[in-house]
């Protein structure tokens, strides 16, 4: 037992001991109701790291007195699953707790599906990935989806104090004396990841020599040293990454420069220069657009400068560009216009190109009437002359709807309005 990690040893063995997740295990909530009814359905538990997905799965089985087997979709082979299913056929329903369930390959999924259908096995899948992105629809349609939330700092503190006091499974035999500041730091810097907090506490406890009185003194300095690797969490391949990028763009679109800088800082801390550059450039065109058309080339220049100098200096041109993007007037008129035009192209018969616009640069074109009535705008005053450009079937279509969120687009609107009035 002592050789197992503290986070593993402190896993709850009853649903009442699960920390947080009251929206699932609280009175009259869905998982609590399953337990009260003694009717467990297959489910997938998903959420950030360290929120207790596997622990909750085990606690559910222990509370109901059900036999269970913990497997890992990456490590365990199809043969291991076959053995578990045979065991279930021989001795009754078995709960398979599947860690990293999103990593099940097609062969493993195809094997499990009929046994889920026949209720020979009950599956509790655990994953940090969004199941709507990562789980095969065939499996997803056969299970309930439950999202776990990051633990609060108070939840983490309760778990830390439990571990310090527990004589059997925890650190109770070490006579730990821990300061409130150290507890606060473990809870805060773990950012809701209980496993990280318990790992930090365990490292602090076993790496600190007892004093003359036999007490293990853990103060803020020790806590900071043991948690330094967990001061920031960001998974470039996980949902958190895309959530931060989404918040990054929406903050800029909403002109909140402080939020924009916050999410930029998260991405910088993760070292993800590629995603930052790609997202900032599309923001410049999608969200600022014609309201400040010079923002796009300036953003590109800032991105190229950042790529050339690298971190940590790259943060400087990125921050300059971000502040401009946040505080620029916003216009999505151009991209909304092209999307509307694409919708027509894909869904309706828009008709042929008008004959006077068709190519006339080949022998025989004139005989076919190609381009013969075309009016060359530069031959007219202000380089403009009224003529039809859209196909007959959609000649009244208006795709571009100008805005007035910047001087440049206001000028465009004036010209657009003038042309429209000539019809």
C-alpha cells in the first residue's frame, strides 16, 4: 500500500466520499438516483485532469457492491477485454472501468459494442476529451454522458487535510505540521487538479526530514518548490487548448483587451506560438475586417517578428498586435458576404454568366455574341458604368451588407450606396 501513490491510496470507496461534483452525486442528481435505484447504466465521465473520474467510477461500483475491472484503452489489448467479457458471461454482469476511453481503436470498439447491447458488461468510460469530439458515435449513443467539473480550492483543501490525517492510507504516520499558507498554495496552484495537489503534498512530506521533535514541517517555501511544475496546465492536444483559443478570439471580438491579454498569456506560457499566430491572423480578417483593414498586415508583421525572435521576446510584438485587434472597430461584413454567396452556389441554381461578361478572347467569340455588348468601365466617367454583372437568376441578390464601424468601411458604404441607387 505504501508504495502506491498517495492520490491512488486516497481514492474514495463510497459515493458519499466523492469531493465536488454535487451536480452528479448530490441528492436527487442523476448518478445518485442510479445508485438509489440500484440500476447502473453505462456512462462516460469526462472532464479536466484530476477531477476524480476513475475514482468516482470505482466509488460507484464499491457503493453498489458490483464487481469491476479497471482497464486502459491504450495499454490493455483486445485480449484483456475478451477475458473480462468471458468472466462476465461466467459469473454475471461486470463493470468495465475504461480509462482513456477515447483511445479505443475500432477493433476494440467493435468487440465491446454487442456486449454493451446485451448488457453482459456495463461500461464506465473515463476521459479528459470531449466525447462529442473523440468518442465513436456508436458507443456514444449507448451511454450516458456526464461532465465532471474542476474541484474548487475548498474541495482540494478538504482532500489534503484528509490525506494528512489518515493513518492507514494517507500520511498520518509522518506527523506532518503544515502551514495554512502551504495548504493554500497546494490548493491554488493545482488549479482544481486533485491528483496534482496530492502528488505535491506527497513529495513535500517524503522529501522533508523530520525535525528534532519528529515532526515533518511543511511550509510555503516547501510547497512552492514541490508545485513549481504545476503552476500552469495546458494540453496542446486537449479540449482545454481549444477552450482557451475560443476564449482568446471571443475576448478580442468583444473588445476586452484585459481578457485578450490574459488568454494570450496562457497560450504564451504553453509555448504555442503557432496557434497564437494562426488565430490572431484570422481574427484580423474575420472580426476586424474592413473596419480597420491595416490591422491584418500589421498583425502578420507582428507574427513574423515573433517567429523570428522567439520566446520570451515574442510576447512583445504579439501583445502590441493584440491590443490593436481588441480596440479596433469590428466588422464581419466581408466574410458574411462571401458566406452568403457560397450558400447560394452550393444550394441553388444561380444560372449562367451573362453573355456580355463571357470570355471573348478567342476566334469566333464575336459570332457567338460573347462579350460584344460589354461596357469597359474605364471608358466612362469615374470609371463606372451601369450594367448587369450577376447571372439573371440572382441579379437582385445583395450579399454585401456594409457596416459603419470604421472610417474605411464608411467610405466603402458611401460608394456602395451610390451604386445601388443607380439601379
